[in-house]
């Protein structure tokens, strides 16, 4: 998979303009037999239909109360981006090439807009939930993390908290429609209304480098999502070579390769978190030890320390996902240094679980730091990174969106 471009506002607005030029107006909402003119979603349906971003289901109907699939939402976001050229294929195990959704899902995955939800699955025909819809739009906007915000997230899943909070704060959830239920399937009417509101947000912030009213209403708005001055950068990571799940026996760990790519693109210093007692070379043996460590709350000892930790302003923290969370040695690392006032950026490798709950875990642990949105990369994708490092477009777009200066 390859990135097609950055998420900065100018690029998005240009993409929206392109999208509008590519799609001819089709049946407007007022002609749909099942869209009353006074419906809370009527204006959204009419607008998106005229732009070709969403269309009816046939026979003069829009079917506003029907569910929307994950592949359909990826397609809507792909159209908003101007249907950029796509190369390669996505890495999901349950999607197929040559389908109506193929380019959209490949693009959305490469842009970090969508992620699988376990064992490499995307679930293209699964109904998209309301919190998934909020998260996809949030990622498209730039993955703003609203620090110290007490907005009620209505019972959203851990992975969706920031996305739902952003959608509420920036007015993407209608007060006129049905109550927002994070884990319930989104209807076509709800999708149309939220996407329409998102387009309004794009227009509202067309003259600034960001897509969030929340980021302009706080005392230090840019620090909630971007690193103004990243300063001296450290890329600290824990990785394990030898036998790994899915990728087999490897000479260098997946996360180590990911860390090298970040270092090449930022000019930061690398620090490997090496356990004093090495893990076994076999996957199953390591799994057993990791299980014991997790159950006992162990803090594995680290063989070396960071020289002059206080000189670093921005610290990337990298790790593989173990048991849906951080390896316990990451807790050892975070408890060994004072992160107060630092900017912390997680990154991880996985085999289908994305970031899991690790973003939240790190935010809750490092309360004195500003934790920016991390990036998850499939282990297989990371393993394909190689020298000369520094050209991966997915990493580039992520860093650019965070405001980290490129080397």
C-alpha cells in the first residue's frame, strides 16, 4: 500500500473540488420518494446526491433508514478525496481485487483512514457502526486528540473515544436526528448528515492548517494535535526478531524496521529497549512468558538507559501489540523517566488489532506529557521496509499531519 498525499487542509480542499468536477449531478433528494422535505437529513441527502458523493438505491428511493457498510463509507471518503490514483492492493484478508470498493478500501487503508478489526479482517460488507463512522471522519480530518476534554463520549469504545469526542465538539452529530449510539449501525440518513456536516467543517476552516474548531478554542490549540517545535527527537522502541507471528523467522523485528523509517524521516536518535533477560527465539515460548508477565504485572528489566533523556523534546515510543496491549517492558521504560512536558508519539506493529487500546494506555500513564496520535502498521508491511529508509509515504503523511519536520 502507498500513501497518495498528506491531510493538510489545502490538499483536502483541492481534492474536494476535484471530486465535485468528477461526478455529474444525479437524482436530487427532493425527488426521492422516501425523503420528506422536512426530514432532518433531507438537506444533506440532496447536497451529497447532487455532488455524486452518495446516490440512491434505485426505484426513486434513498432508503435513509437502511444501514451503510464499511466499504460504502470508505467509498464515500474516497470520492471526497477526488478518487486519487491507487497502486497496489490492500492487505486485508477478506477483501478482493476488482470489486467496486477495491480502490476505495486500498486508498483508505494506505491513508490510515480505515484499519482492520482483528486477524487482518476489514469486514467490507459489515454495517459500519456510528463510532466507526466518527473515527473514519476523524482520521480524515487529521486525528485531533483533544487533551483534558471532559466531553461525554456516550459509551464509545476505547479506540473511538477521541474520534467521537471530536465529532461531538465540532458539531458533526445532529441534535435533530436520533440519539448517537456509538456501537449501533449507522443508517444511510445518519451517514449523509455527518458527511455533509464534515464538508461544512472543511469549508469553515479552509483558511487554516487544521480541520477542527476545538483546536482553535483552547489556550494552546496546536499542541493538542501537532508538535509546534518538535525539537530534539528520540525514537525509543522495543522489538523482537527470530520467530514472529505471520511473518515467520526474521533477522530484524517489525517494530525495529518501523523505527528506522521514522528516524530516517525525522533525523531523530534511535534507542532500542533491550531486556536484560532476552526473550526466547521461539514464538510460543515468548508467548508463554509474555502471558505470565501480563498476568503478574511484571516490569522486565531494561539492559541500558537513555543518555541524557532530558535533552529530548519529542519521544516516539514503539512496540508490537502483545495480548491487545503494550508489552510489559514498555511500562518499565515509561516508569524509568520523567515525561513531564514532553511530546510523546506512539507507533506500533500488529497483525490485525491496529493500535488496540495502547494510545489510551499511554495517555493515561504519561499524564504530564502531550500524547499525539500514533500510527499502527501491519507487521508484514513493516518487514518490507528496507534501506535506504526514509521514503515510505504512509509514515511521511502521518508525520506531516503531526507537524513533525521532515529531515
